[in-house]
C-alpha cells in the first residue's frame, strides 16, 4: 500500500522521483544486456568473438538479477512469491525498531560519551556569548514571561487561595508562637536591645507634646463641675500638660528612670510567661487563631493574591515594563559574566555535564524506547515506503553496480576459461 502523493512532503516527493529514475536506469541496463545476450548467443557461431560479448552480457544479467532480488527482498516479496527471508523490513519491523533503539542506547546515550562530548563543547561560553546580546536576552525574557503568564492564567484562584491558606496554617497557625516569642523577647531584654526603641518612643512623644500643646485643652477640664470658673479649667489643663512634658523629659534624661525599670520588669515577666505560663500561651494562641480565621483576613489575603496576579500579568505582558527591563539586564549581565569569568564557566560547565550525565544514565532506556515504540506504531507498508524513499535510490545504484561487476566477472571467467582450456 503506497502513501498517496498528496500526503508526502516535498522532500519525499523528490525522493520518489529520484527512486523511479534509478529503477528505470537499472532495469534498462538489465534489458539492454538481455538483448545483447540474445544477439550474441544467436551469432556467436558465425562470429566467435561474440562469445566474449555473450559471456559479459550473461554475467551482467546474473549480477543484475541477483542484486534486484536482494534489494527487492528488503522491502517486499520478489514477484509476490513466499520465498523465505524476503520482505525483511515489513516482517521484521518491530525487531528492527528494537535493534535501532538498543543501538542508540548503547552507543549514543552513554554517560562517558555524553560527558566527553559536552566537556569539549564549551557550552557556558557559547551560551554566555549568545545571552550577552541584548536582542537574545530580551528574547529569553520574553519567552520566560509568556510561559510565566500562561502559568498564572492557568492557575485557579480558589486553588491558590487554598494552597496559601494551607501553607499559612501549617507554618504560621499550627506552631505555637508563645515559647519562641518569649525566648526572643528574653534575649532582647537581657541584651538591652529594646532601650533604643524606648528612647525613640520617648523622643517622638516629647516632640509631639512640644508641637501639640492644644491636644490637652479640655482633656480633663471638660469633666470638671461646670460651676468652676474657666480659669480653673485652664489651669488644670496646663498643669496636666506641664506634668506630661516633664514626665517624658525625665524618662528621656534618666536611663534608670522608674518607668524604664518598670517596662524592663514587665517585658521580663512577659517573656517568662510566654515561655512557661500555659494561660498566657493559650491567650496568645486564641488571639492568633481568631485573627487568622477572621473572614476579613481571609478576604484580604484573597484580594492581595488577585492584585499581585494582575500586577504580574501586566508587567509580564508589557515589553517596556520595569520588571522585564530589569530581567533583560540581568540576563545580559549573566551572559557577559559567562564569557569573562573562568571560574563561573567551570562551575556552569560542570553543572551542565553532571546534570546531562545523570539524566542520560537514569532515562537512557526510556529515551531509546521512544524509537522502539514509534517504529512499532508505524504501519508496516508505510514504514517500508519511508525507508525505501530514504535509501532506495542508493540501493538502485547497487543493482547498477552489480550489473557492471557481473559483466566484468563473466567476461573475465570466460576469457580465463578460453585461455586455459
């Protein structure tokens, strides 16, 4: 069964035409020799020298027929006869596929072969030189951006939220916060690292009081009896403001101020309770759970993911976005380093070689099985025609060469017999 010409590629159609031409030439040579043999056989008694021509033509026909049989037997049964060991390719297609897969696996998908080839290829330098060009770096970033954008679009928002929630629950909610926080707070208090924060808070509060004295107007006086004169109201507010300013100034000036010491004591007790007091630890865990399980927090997390996804998609889809420009510069810089940094080149080359060898050693049989499985799925007739189109023209040259060699052999044998006998 021949494949329709319309289904063949242009290259296959050209191969089919070339194969037909060579078949015509080889067959024509056989027909010419048959005619020469017939004429020489009929006239050799009258012209003895035609015996040499007959012998040459006879040997050429034998060689042509033998090679025609051999070539035809590869692809089909000669003359349709059920001759053993003919139609080799269609009848042994699967075995040929397995042999080809084993050959590729043994001779090409070998760790030493791959290592030797890659070590001599200087891949890091070639990759670096290619990436160092801005157009190539932009192309890499563009392809990566398209892949990342397609991945983001393929993600289901609900699935992403569920994954984020599961991760947050596993790494944030389930572990206890109290003991690690208490341990960290204990170290902070012991080292006095919190004093800087206390100083900053006192300075900020003192600055704010200086700039906002009116914040104390009516703070206490509005709660005084209305029958008191307004002067008394104002004096109370001013006195409270002066005391607040003086209190903050005392804290700022005295590192051993009672308020500071009281804060130190409170933080030390809190650190100890967070580590060892079940009630304190429980209250913190309850507060943590209530915050994370709040619908508002979950909604906020969903909105944050939506905003992040939209922002990423917009940045990935815009060639002039800051994200893609920065990525292009980084890729080009990496390429430049790969062409100039010998140590980096060695590391990259070693990594590429090691990864390739591991992959080949682990998956060599699976890769080779692609050849075997593909050949097994092919139709026998189509496989025969594919192979014949690829090598058939050269095999017709074998027929032609067999004709010539047979002629020369027949002539030599006849001449030798005449000379000896």
